[in-house]
C-alpha cells in the first residue's frame, strides 16, 4: 500500500475514534474522577417582577490540553454509554458543595434545575442523590428542579412512576424541557405532572416575527395554564422577544439577553440582588 494511502487510512481511523467517541468516554471518566467538570448556572427570571427565580445547571468541561469540550459532544455520548447517571450525580454533589461554600448569601426562595436523562429513571440513585443534597445543604430557600430532556424517551414504567411520587414527596419539582420537540410531548404531561414547561429556543427565536411560532407558543401557554404549570421560555436573546413572550403570558424567561451560564459564585451574587 502506498504510504499516502496508509497515512490516509490512519487518519480516518483516528478521526472515527475521536468523532464516534472512541477516546472521549475514557477522557470523560478521567475528567469525572479528577473533578474537571464544572457546574455553571444560567439564571431564570420572573417575567413580571424581573427577579431571579432560580437557574439551570449546565455542565462545563475544561480539558487541560484540549480546552473547552462542549456538552453537545459529551452529553449525548454519556447518554449512550451509561455515564450520564454519573454526570447527574456529579452535578448534584458539586452544586451542593458550592452552596455550602456560599452559605453566607441570603436568597429568597429559588429553584436550581438539573438536566436529567432517561437513565436516571431506571433505578433509585436519583432519589438518594436528591435526599443527600437536601440533607447536606440544609437550605429551605433552595429547591431542586429536574428538567426532563427530549433526547431519549423516559418510559412510563412502575419504577419511573415510583421515583416521581417519591421525588414529589421530597419537594423536588419536575420541568419538561424543550416541550414540543423530540420525545418531550403531550404524553410527558400525563406521565410527570410537571410544575414547569420549558419552551424550546426553536420557538423563542423569531417569536416576534413568525406567526406560526406565535400560534404554537400561544397553545403551549394555554395548555400549561390549564394544567397549573408555569412556563419558562429559553433562548431569549432580544428585548423584542422578551416583551412579546411576557405579553403572551409566559411566566419565566431565560437566555443570553439576561445572562449566559455563569460560575456558581457569580450566580449567587446575581441572585442576591433585589431585581435587575
Ligand atoms: O450550554 P449548553 O451547551 O450547556 O448545553 C447543551 C446541552 O447539554 C443541553 O441540551 C443541556 O440540556 C445538556 N446538558 C448540559 N449539562 C448537562 C447535565 O449536567 N446533564 C444532562 N443530562 N444534560 C446536560
Ligand atoms: O436543551 P437545553 O434546554 O437544556 O439546552 C440549553 C442550551 O441552550 C445550553 O446549551 C445553553 O447554553 C443554551 N442557551 C441558553 N440561552 C441561550 C440563548 O439565549 N441563545 C442560544 N442560542 N442558546 C442558549
Ligand atoms: Mn435544559
């Protein structure tokens, strides 16, 4: 074989290893063991009062040599290979640590939302982690919310039902992420009795100009109201989107217009301010 062909084969093998996650799972395991993942928080605002009602925890991975590795890359991979439950556990444990470190900050009632995946509903680990979080932090002003994502379906098993009932007893609220996309749909409303429905940025972007999006969002808000749910519009990037969504009756807003995901200490400082 020509050297050129051999080199190109080697390159293709390397490319497929890195892109299909060949080396990534090993790197991710190491990163978890070495505490190289950092939970960031993106604040969520009350649309009427403009105060911070809580935030969404979003994991960031700073690799010492490769720099930032996007969650878009490592989260789907972790969902495929089962590492995702480790990431959920890691997020709850590390956020609890940050809360304890920032214990002097006084906040009004807030909810911190953690993204969870289908695998988190297959055993009782999530219950143990939520209980441990509550016991460790001892803060009655900070509540846990769990955002159920659309990527993998959460099946309505008796295990999943039992977990939801026990989460509710613990005061943990459920939020349906990216409603109207992927697996996140009407059947999730029946299955989970959510407190919040999140409006995907697919609908938020262009809400002020696109009438189809406006019709869809109006319907989501109406169903949320009838089910006594609050609505969180994500991906809000402009004042026009914020105003339109608020006028339409969305209860909460999240997006770059207000703040990007920030380190937890910054989030606490932001959240402690009276209003913006
Ligand atoms: O900011 P952003 O690039 O963080 O997030 C990209 C995607 O990764 C989003 O869909 C988000 O839900 C997901 N994500 C980020 N952090 C976590 C996490 O800790 N757990 C899970 N399951 N998903 C996460
Ligand atoms: O799937 P999930 O809703 O968990 O994803 C949240 C993702 O959206 C994260 O990657 C987060 O960084 C990103 N995000 C948050 N606010 C904005 C925004 O205003 N615009 C865009 N384009 N993305 C945003
Ligand atoms: Mn989310």
